[in-house]
């Protein structure tokens, strides 16, 4: 037979164990996440809603003029820089190459003093695989990981945003 323990004593022991300092090093792993544009992107203004068709496989500009689209990548709690690479995939439903211009904006910790990283990419005519535009902490930000990144792109008629991908560090304990 086991001795009975008073509930208050059990709670006290549990709290003491939960608050005890543990001298363990945190383990960090690298993860990748792909998100479809219908999930993480949106037209930048209501005026662009008429041009952008929100399809399951792309946010496609089927209008008659350029439209701005904004896509978010997320970040780690408490403004911890964790984003290594940020990628946006594009498609083209026309018969000619299209240039897409984007600016990555990293809000950084506290969402102040943002940094801007403009880039362009030529998207081949229809039938080509998804064209990927990538920003890297190593190549584009002096090795400093991005904190709260989002991207704004001018989507020409016929171009579309297919997906986003980001590579990031995640703390998983010891």
C-alpha cells in the first residue's frame, strides 16, 4: 500500500520542480516551411483586389494593370532573429518573359527601424517551372538573420505569386 500524499504537498513539489533552474543548453534545429500564396499573401490595397485572382495555386494578376501584393513570413516570439532564407515563387501565364520587382522589409525586434532589400527577377513564359526569388541572411544582410520579414511585390499583368518558403532556426530544448 502506498502512503497518501496531501494534494497541497503534491502541488508544492510540482511547483518547486517546475521552477527549478535547469543548466541545459538549448538545442536549435533548422526548419523549412512552404506556404501557398492564398494563405500568406494579399493585395496591398483594395484597389488591387480587382486585378488579383486568388486561385488555389497562385495569386494571379488577371487584370489590366500592375498590382501590389504583400506576403508575410512570420518570426520568432520576442523579436529573436531566426530567419535564414526567404523565398517567393512566381509563375507567368503569358507568352513573354515578365520582370517582377519586390522589396523584402525586415521589421526587426520591436518592429522599428525596418530594413529594405529590393530585388528583381525575370519570370519565363508559361510552361516554365516556378521561378524563385530568394533573400539570404548571408548574401543580403551581412550574415544577420532576419527577424520579422515580409515582402511587397509589383505583380505585372500575367504574373502570379505561387508560394513562399522560409528557412529558420527553431529552439527545441536540449
